[in-house]
């Protein structure tokens, strides 16, 4: 019962966050449109640039309000500042105490997958168990089947999922360059189109690590992540009920980035890119670390 209550609460939180993200995107779109109109109508700016004498009072009131809204001008007494610090510390302790529960919950969604060697780029080596992929400088003579990536260093899972919740942990220890995420099977696989790269088209979602920087990608839009620490195990969660793809650091369940897809129109496959040799520093494989008891679709 506790697990069901936790799942219900988590789904509710995901749905509320999804709605909030959509509202923010709508507000940003309206703001962008308003700014574009201001840029194309210079006369509307003349009020601020060259105000008439009778409008000076209005301008002064606006400027006064802006000055009062400046965060640097906000001051708190010591008692309030201490209360905020104590509240923040309590919230951090609460979040930290919930990590084992969250980890147990996510691991219950673990789904067994094997990498499909028929999709792997010829410079990728797939383990016999289908649980790891590594880059090689040697071009392997493999059948040029329609499903094989021939330019981008990608491989996707043999299994696809169309409902439920699914979670995987990916070991990227010793890597300086990698990409991982989920994709529809319709992702382009031939030629030099950018859509063949993970996250560059509408068919896939990914997080990339390169030269110490993390970037989340979808539809070719990069989201630079404010993270400098090098993580060794990345969790990937896809939830069909919530329409979410979430990436997190798997040891402490630290969220990295979430995509609000709304509704997935096709089956989702796990997708990995171990990256090129990267000046001899990126030879380690990417390894899928499945939990011991995968869950069935709920």
C-alpha cells in the first residue's frame, strides 16, 4: 500500500510538473511574441527613450517599482535568514532520507534489454550478452542491413516498449564522451543527416557528455546542464502514463533533466552512443546495469 501511495504521489507530481512546464513554455512564447512586436515597432519604445513631459511621472513610478524589485535590494533580518536556512537544511535532509525509497521504486521499473547488433554502427563492438558497447577504430565488415546506423555511432535495444514505466542504469565509468537516451525505431539511420544523431530529431531524447559538459537534446535543441561533476552511472526513466523521459545520477538519485513529451506515439527503445576514441581517452565501454528483478508493464 505504501508503494502504491508513493507511485500515485510520484505520478501526480510528474503530471503537475508537466503542466507547469507547458504553462511556462506558453508564457515564454507569448513574451517572445511581445518582444518581437516591440522590436518591429520602434515608435512604442519612444515612450521610454524620449518620454513626453506629462508622462514623466509614470516613467518614474515604473523605474521605482523596478528598483524595488531588484533582488540585490532585498534584505532580511537575521531571524528570518536563519529560519530560511533551517528550512532549506530540513528540506535537503528530507530529500536525502527519501533517496533509498526513490531508488527502490525506480529499480522496480527496471526492464531487461539487449542491444541489437543489427543496428550497431560498424565501428561498434557489442558484447555477446548484448549488455555493453565499445568503440573500435577498425571498420568491421558487417551486412549493410536497413536498420544499421552507417554514420553515427549508435546502437539501440532489441526490445521496444509501448506502455508502462521503464528504468535502466547505464555505467559510463572512465568515459569522456557518450550519449544515451531513448528513441523511436523510426529514427533515421543512413547518411549524414543530423536527425541520425540522438536528440537531434523529433524521434529521440538524450543526454550527452563531452569534455566535462552535459547537454540534453531533443529536436536539435540543446539544453546546457549546470553540472561539472563527472558521474559514473546514469539512470534513464521513461513513463508512458506521465509522458516523461527523465535522466538522473543513479547513486544519489540526483535529477539531471526531464523531457515532457506528453504522449509517445511509438514504441521506445534504449539508445546508446559510446563516442569516438576522443584522443585515446574514451576506450571504455558503456555497460547496461539491469536490476536483478525487472518489472512487467503496469
